């Protein structure tokens, strides 16, 4: 599965009336490719997938595939808490020409480990597309354990996992128990360097919307053995990364994109934009990051 070192979990731009702003989607894609994104994940959590209708997801996936035009891989978030609905969206994404799918752990239903295994196995069985698992206990309320991931990794088209549980020990257990052909990606920008240090493959990032080149610098420095340079970048980025997640994702990153001249619009309810005071606090973290960038190599 071609994900690369830095994949972007892409936001969904909206017009003032709340509909998808496809012209801005195209501009955002060009921005992300130009600033170092190795692949795109569309219709994920950062893309506000819980508020997108099935038709909107289908339209957005097709538009993204057409706009990217095979320049980088496109991975579609087709998972939900309904196995059958996930299958239907997976088939649509396959027909649209995506390069892979991302399947989140089922939320709200609270399946046990056997239920999660059967869910992912069943969806993987209806497609030849590469599958990226997505474990995010903070949102789905269930945690897929390393032994479940290890069993799933034996299924031929399940190639990787996005681990967003913030648990390095669990990530380490997954790396240790799966083969060299199975990749573990961080779903938390701030854990990119720690995960690389224990054998992880990279990050599926939110921060890369605005600091993609520096996320690439970090991974490149580590892979080239320049560990101190990687640590310098990590420490400079960390306050900004924390600011990007101070409010519910993707609220801050949409504001940050506006600072770069990309007016991607607001978020959909039940999310709300930051207050003026919250924007000032974010701006302080942004300015601090800008000051430290001169030290990067």
C-alpha cells in the first residue's frame, strides 16, 4: 500500500451555505501536493465524515481522484459503524478509482474484539483494494488490541494501520507482532518522531495541511540518521501541533489554512468555529513556530 511517510487526512472545504466547496478542494489538493504530501486520505475524521451524506462522500471521492489524476495515492475513508454501509461505500470508492480504503473501528455499537475482526474481514473480503485500518479509541470508544490487528494483518489486502490511540506501547506491540509488509502509522502528529524511533512508517497527518514541508523534513532527518535535527524540528512543531488540537479537529486547522490564504470555510455543526480569543491564542503558537523554523535543516 503506497502511503508514503507523510499522508494528509484532508479537510473538507465548505461554502457559506454549508455545501462542499469543490473549487477550493481542487486548490487545497494542489497546495498539499506542492508542500510534500505523499498521499491523501479523503472522507476521514478530519474531513468531517460524520456530517457528510453518502452522496457527498461519493462526489468528494470521485472529484478528488479526478483532480489528483494519479499524481499521488488517494485513500478513501469508507468505514462506519455499519458493516453493510461500509461495503457499499467501499464498492463505490473502488469504482471511482481510489488507491486504497481506510476503515475506522466501529463507533457507538461498541463491538468486542471478535466483532471488530469480523467487521474488517468482511469488508476486506469484498474488495481487492489495499486496506488501512484506523484505530481511534477516543472517538469510537473501542480500542482494537494488538492481537486483533495481528490477526487482521494476515488478510492479504490489509496492509497498514493508523494508530490514533496515543499509546506508544500498543504501537510497539503491533510492530513487533506483525510482518515487515505491515505498516504502522501515527494518527497523532506529535507522536510522529517517537513512532519512527520504534519502527513506525510515518504519519497520517492533520498538521501537514500547514506544515507539510516541515513534517517531511522531520521524517527525512530521522531516516537519514540526523536524529538531533529531527528532534529540533519535533520540539519546534509540538506547541503548534498542540494548538491544532486544542479545539475539536478540524476547527483549528481550517483557521490555520486561512492564514495561508486558503479560505476553506467553516465547520459543520455540531462543531463551531473558534472565538476571537481562541484565535489569538492560536496565533501565538503560530508565531512561535515561525520564529523557530530558521533552525531547521
